[in-house]
């Protein structure tokens, strides 16, 4: 699948990442799946409860609320984003050890490289995913 982000949503992820630097930013991406694409319609910034520069955990209460709100709108959580303050936009071993949502986009924004990449978790490894910024 292809993850589709608007320029505004991309900018929001970048701004959030820089705002909380050097802590890893994190959030949820809500949208729809259609025609082989995951189209992001909403970006939900969340608190990194780990307050760490090398790991993240979305606040569980916020996560539950976003999932419930998405369902009410007939949307779904299509992705999770986080930043890497000092590293490339590639999943770390920590990211791999904590991944559990299959077929959901894991978006990483690298502050160090000013780059964004998306991956999907297939249950055992991350696979690169094409990203469109519109």
C-alpha cells in the first residue's frame, strides 16, 4: 500500500517533532484505506509517556480515545508516527521490539536528516512503504 499525507499533515509531523526535540515525538494518523492507499485525514499529536530521546510510547488513554473517535467517523487508525531526533528515518531495534500493529504505517521523521519514511510491520519485520505527499 501507499501512505498518502497532505503537505499540511507532513508539516504538522515535522513541527511536532521539532517542538519536543530532543524527546521523540509521537502521534496517530487517522484516515481511510481505498484503492491500495492509506489516506491520512487527521494527525493526532500525543504525549510520549517515556519522555525519551531514544524510544516512544503513545499515551494509552489518548490512543484508546483516538481509536474510538475514528470508528465513530467510519475512519480507522492507519498509522503511527514518531521522530528520531538524532538518527535516520529507519526503524531501530527498539522500534522493532515494540511494534505490534500489523498492516499499519509506522512513519518515522528524522530531525537529523530532515527526512520522512514509512514502513509496515508484517508481524516479524518492518517493510518499506511508499509515501506520497500531496
